[in-house]
C-alpha cells in the first residue's frame, strides 16, 4: 500500500531507543509515551504481540491520560487551512474517505456535528476513517452523539486501536499480519457458453446516499472471468453501498449470441452493501443473454 | 383502455352507411375513402377480416393516393398551439409517449428531424407512437432518415396499419382480438422461506437514454408474490429500457430474517429492454437476503 | 375424477329421505346414522356446511358410537380374497396407494403392523390413503403405534373426516369446493435461448424408500414449456418423495446448441418431497446446456 | 500418485546409457528402441522436450516399425491367467478402469470386440485406459471398429502417446509438468444463510450405462464449503457420467432452518458428464431448503 519500505519487526526488537521511537513514537497521535512504555517490553514475537502490548499500556493508563490521548486527535473534515497542520497519517486517512474535498453542504454538516459532539463530550469525535465511506461516517456520527460519555470514551479508544492497527500494518514487516484487510472480488461465468466470460467490461462504483455513483475501478475480465486484481484488497473495505456494472450485451454481441434488439440485458447493475471492513466479499455473476444470478460468494 | 363503449362488430355489419361511417370514417386519418370502400365488402366475420379488408383498399390504391394518405397525418411533437388542431386520436397517441410535454431541447431535436425528413421525402414522418418511448422514436427517426423514398413509403404505410389496428381494437368489440397488445409482469419468490414474497414494494421505471428514470408503476406484491395487475397490459409495450426495483431489505426485515447491517441487498434494480411491443415479458425475481436471480420468463 | 355424475347439492337439499340416504348413507363407512342425523339439518348452503354438519354429528356421538364408527372400517392391505368384501370406495382408495398389489414382503409387514395395532388398540388402523404413498403409510403406521389409545381415537376420527371430505368432493356438485386437492406442476424455461423449452420430455416418478422409482407421468412440454396437464391435480398429492426427469441433452441437441460429447447435462433429475397433500407444488427448471436451477415455485 | 520416487530430469540428462535405459527403456511397451534413439538427443530442457523427442522417433520410424510398436501392446480385459503376464504399468492401467474384475457378461463383450478388431485390423485395440471408464471404452471400441485401417493406426499411435505422457509424468521429476491431469471439484454455498455450507456430506459416484452408481469419494465440506481435497486431481478425469449427492436436509436440520416434513429437498443429486480428461470441472451448488442451482464453473 505505502510506497515507503516497512521496518522489519526483528530490527525494531534490537534497535536503539532513538531508532525505536523514530519508528513508532507517533503511532499513537501525539502520545509518544505509549511507544516508550511498550519499548521496555521487547522483544515482540509478532505484530500481534506488539499491538497488544501497546494496547495494554493505554488500558492501564489513568482516566485522564486516556482522555488526553483522545484529545490529541484532530477533528474530522476540517478546513483546508487547518488540514495542513494535521499529521501525515491523519491527512492521508481523511483523504481516503474524501473528507479533504467535501461539498460546502457536507462540510457544514460535519462542522455542525463536530460542534455538537465537542459541546456534549468535550473531546473530538474519533472514528477509523479507512473503514468507512463519507456516508457511513455521518451515520455513525449521528448515532454516537446519542451515547453517554463513558460509552463514547470506550468507543473512541476502540477506534484508536483500529487506526493504530492499520498504521502498524503499513509500517512494520513481520511474518504474521494483523487482520485489518478485507477483500472484494467478482467473477463472471457465461452459463450460455459454459465457460468463464473473458473480455467483459466491469465497473465498480461507490454509491452515495442520494444514489449517485463514484467510480472506483474499471477493468476487463481475463480468461478466467476475473479482474486482473481483486476489486479492493490490502486495506479495510469501506462500509457502504456499492454498484457493480457488468457490460453484458457488448460481451454477447462479440460472441454473436442471439440477442433481441435492443438487447434484453445491456449493462447489468448489481447493488450491494459492505458491512464488515475485514470481510471477504465475492460477488459473482452467472449470466446468459436472458438471465442472471448473483450472490454473496466466498 | 378507453372509457368509451365499443361498438359491436355485428352491429357495424348491418348498420346504415351513415352509422358505419360515423364509427370508422376517421379510422384512417383524413381518409374516409378507405372505410367507404371497405363498407361494400360487409359482412366481416372477424376484426381481423375487417382490418385486412381496409388494408387491401389501401394497398390497391394508386401511388398518389397512398402518398396522400401519408400526408394526411400530422408531424410528431408539434407545438402546443398546433397540438389543438390534431384529431382526438392523434392527440392521445402523441401524449402516450410524452410528446405533448417535451423539454425545449427535445422539442428542438424533433423539429430539426421533422424538417430534415420533410425536405428529403416531402411528407411527414409516421410511426405508431403507442409502440414506442420518446427515445426509441428518436432512434427510429434517425435511422429511417437514411432510407430511400420507396422504402420510407412502405415503412410509413406499415406504421399506419399498426396505428389503425390499435384504433380498431379500442373502438370495436368482436369475439376475436387483434394481436396489438403486449404484457409485462413480474413475480417475486422468496426462496429463503420457500413461498411467494407477499408485501414487497415494487417499482417500474422507464429509463431515458441518459439513465434517468420515469416512474410508471408502484405496487406491493400480493399473497401470490404478484402485483395486483400486470405492470403493463392491454396496450403495446413501448420499445425501450426499463428498471424494476424490488425493495428486498424491507421485506426480509419484516420477516426477521438475519441480514447484515447495512443489509447486503437493499433495493434490487433489474434493468431490461423491451424489443417486441406485442410480446409477453415476465421478469421475475428469486431472492434470499444474500442472492437473487432474474430472467425473461413466460 | 370419477366417471359418475355428481349430484347437485341443491337437489339433495330438497330430496326425499330415501334419495338423500341413497346418495350419502354410505359416506361414513357402515354408519348411515351420521347421514340420517345430518338430513334433519337441511338445507345446506355449501359443501362445507354439509361436511361440518356431519362432522358435528360424529363429535356429539357417545364414545362407544365413535369407536364403533372406527371399527366399521376395514384393515389396510388385506389379502385378495378379503379385498372383494370391501366397499367400492374402500377398494378404490386402497388401490390408489398400490395396497391391492403389494409384494409378499410388504404384505407381511402390513399384516404384522395390523396385528400389533389391533392388539394394542382393539380397532383397525385408519388413515386417509389417498393422501399417502405406501411408504408414508408405513411410516405413519409405525409412529402412531406409539400413541395412547385416546390420541389414536382422535387421530382415527381426523382421518375419517379426511376420507369423507374426499368422498363428498367426488359425489356432490356445489358452487364451493372443499380444500381436498393439491396441485403439482412443472415448467421448463430455456434461459440459453430466452424462451420456454418446447418439446422436452419430462418424467415424474414416485420414489420408494429404497430409492427405486415408480413411473407416474411421462409427457412432452408444449409451446409454453409446460406439460399438457398438471402432473397431479384434482386429488390430494400423496405424501412422499418424487423425482422429475428432464431430458435436457436431447432438447438442446435438437436446437443445435453447442454441447460437449458426452453432453455435460443429459437427463437432469430433480428430487423433492411432498409434505402437504392439499398444497400447490410448482417445481420448474431454468436450464442451459451448462447449468440449471430449480425451486419450489407457486 | 505413485509411491515410487521420481527420477530428476537433470539426472537423466547426464546419466550413463544403462541408467537412462533402466529408467525409460520400457516407457514404450516392448519398444526400447524409442528410448535408445531419444537418448542421443540429450540434454532435454523440459519434460515436454523429452516427450516430443520420443514422439518424433516414432513418427519417423517405418510403417512396419510403427505397426510392430502397436502390436507390442496387450489386449484389453484379458483373463486373470494372462493378466499376470502384462507389464506392471499395463496391469495398473487396466485396473484403473476396473478391467481386471469385469462381470462375466462384460468380459464376454470385450472378448468379442477384441476378436472382431483383430480380425479386421490384425492388431490389438489400443486406448489410453486412464482417460476412460469401462463404459466409455466400450463406446470407443464400437465406434473405432468402423474406421479404416489407416485411421486406426493413427488413432492407436495417438493413444500410445497419451499412455506414454502419463507414464512420463509419474516417473520423471522436472520443473514443467505435462498437461495430463484434470481437476474435478465442488463447492457448496448456503445462500439461505449467506455463507459457505460447512459440514455437508457430499458423495461422488461414477454412473454405469445402466444407471447404477459406483462410489468414488465421500467427504464433508470444510469451513469454506469445499471438500478437503479436490474430488479428482493429479490424474486424467475418466470420460464418463457422474453423480454428486449433496446431503442438504441434514445440513439445514443442523442449522435449524425451517423445512417441511419430510424436507422438500433431501439428498440432492447432480448428474453430469466429463468429456475432457485434462479439463477443469468445477460443479458447485447454491442451495436453500427450497431451491438450488448448479453449473459448470471454473
């Protein structure tokens, strides 16, 4: 995912304190004390052990320290001028859900929610943005505003652990991997001809609340009826609604299969939601010029 | 279809000439001579015999008479002021495809095509509007502009015979019916529970070239998983593209079937084209919370 | 079903006692007193009212009378010599499940069960044979042998009411019909070509416990992809397991669709069970040379 | 496949003549001259190059030598006494299609065909047995008896090349593999619950002409809805008809899904043919308690 080279876990295990802190000190936003305390517990047998170790540092910290950790995070969807002040990681994370170029209407909505949240809880709203779309963030925001403060502190820490797990996955190389990635793929089987559909154009769009679609991937199926790469992989699947578009009429026209004019099926839309960012979603199409089936596969 | 009572064919067979001409004189637009010639061939055993008789009057007419018949028809999509001058039948027919309230952009396109057609062929463009949508009329219009004049005269007469068949079907009651109607229906089978899906909201939209949808029907399935009436029946099916929308998540929520949050399938869109206005189109859905199939059924 | 003409309910309502008793006296096996008591409650507005009336006569009879009614019924699957002594209705009913020509092994099993049942309950085992296959009768027989005597008297009377409902349906014509019939049908849709499969051979077999099949119907699909008549209708569907066989390869060979050699699909078997004798079972096939789907439809 | 260790191709390339001939001399049945001529063309860059080299030795041999090569092969399905005289490879190959324990009826049929073939062509009938079932061998036997002698010599040599390719694959280890293996697998997706069906019993049977089934594999699906190993792999798929049996009712009973009694679907049979021994056959099932789909997947 990241262009930067990952540091080997084994190297971190034997690194000088300065090198260790250079690598992990900013993992928890504005809270180098977490990495510092974890450093004393080296060596770590796995990425998972490293993560659990830092997590327990936070869990054993005092209530005030935990709230301070939360307060060290920026608000979501801030204005461009303030955006420049965010940490590098935070900037990229917010960009992943498009929070860096919102419409003025959406920006106003975020500002209003940010203000209401700070007024009620006296801290910023925290969510692991990479697991969401803009719409699912807004839904969570409104839902969580109904919580008690105690519940929100728990929720915020859980989201921070998710943010950190993704950062760890990008920075550290280790034999084990953390379970932070999902997988979305498709497959087209031409059951008219009895073989995978080769050369069919496929598009993936993310759907906004209002039904409009944002293109994510456009590809053409290979000999095995699959796209050259998974539609989404190596990152959490943003919670949200999607549409796959299968260019069926053009495919069967090239095969010279009998179709009506206009073709009964042309571009077939399949709409579905992703609810588990770390899940495996396989959404195939079984198709003839006159029928199709789709399902959540595996 | 029509609120007016149909005249019995048997009554027409024995009617005085004045009554016969009152019933059928304007069937062929501004061409009472067709009905008058056919009147002499009574009695007609069936609607089909009546239609064939009038058709042969036209086919045996001189070339000049046939062109005059064509020229007796109005242009499509004329301005409101001229619209009022159309025959009753023509007004209703043009309204059936929305030609009476076009956007100014569409109106300009029609006027440009009308002018080009009249310039090339010296007669109005004729098409059986009830068998088309606005978009399919425009496609035909552009395609037929490429024809020779001889081919266009044939095409125009064929369309006139289709217009007349539909008018006959609405005016005359007879034991036989002309094959002028199509049939579009759907059916939802809940293969999660093993019975028809009762109480599922279904919408039918007509899709414009640009993908936007015009609502036609909204209904809720009955105990048999069907809509209370066919989606379209008793008229030709306009050639064009359509979208059915099945409200799947709300249906399974009411049954308390396990679904993810958000539901994997919510409103399922099924897009298809109608190519045969007199065809039977059955487009059912077999559905679970995690899969669906659709096909051109019968 | 029956070749005999049905008597009109209205006629029975005004018939002389002798005629009424001639029509219904033997409806309850060897128990003309039921019809006689019901006769006094005439007129009956519907078949349903007539049936309910006779049922309440039985329900208000004394315990001894009810047991006597049960004892008036023959045992199942008696030897040929005794078979001749059965009432006409009983003979036909037993034949409907093949109890009149059992293998010697099956006959022995019935005799053993009959003896055990009589020993335990001092009455014959009663079941509405037309709703069952031989195998499902044997399963019920063994299960009901575990009952208490009180439960068995109730069970036997329920079965008698079912037997009587079927006899009423065959003898009496009335505007309403009793819900005593089921319906089994199929339909083949060729989703390779996009139309109903015409000319496909279909077989229906009833499956015995050991998996062997007894042919019931063999037919060829018509233009609409259906058999000329429902596979079973106008009678209860015998509870049991069935197999439909669709001759797919021969059908697609005639259409000259590309198939492998040997064809991937040849005769497609679909096995299913009927659990509700009065149910509607529609078991269609959606098929290409390389795929098929089936489901309980409606 | 074989318990014996494979020889490395690189080792053969540098082996002494005696070792080379010990490894490959009997590859072509009773024709060490083929290996001997190929030996001079070493080294071979790949298994494929080795096979092509020996093939060209045969193709350049004289007509008499080629017929002698064919005559060096045994007849199919010989009696037990003669069976002991076959080469090891031939014994195992014939056993793979059950030719070593035929019914007396089948044995008589083979003997009659062997005699007719020898009478017409003066050589034994040769077929690559591992690519066939007994039934498909008999069909080929009868078909090929209609050939001319020239066509049969070509057919016999093609079959010998297939036999040799399989033997090479079992004896020699090399980076490349010859395309001599097929792959048969299944997968069960529970589209009632939206996940792979875990714990469903699956059986694979080979079907004889008369419809009876010979068990090949019985397994239970794992968490991914697959069998622990492919149903057939690492060998050619014998041409023939097969039946998969999916124990659907037991699976859904364990999940406590609503089913009728008896269950609408119990053991679901899926019958299909394999026509390409080196093909990839994936035959999945998408299933609910009330429906299923199957298809040739990939």
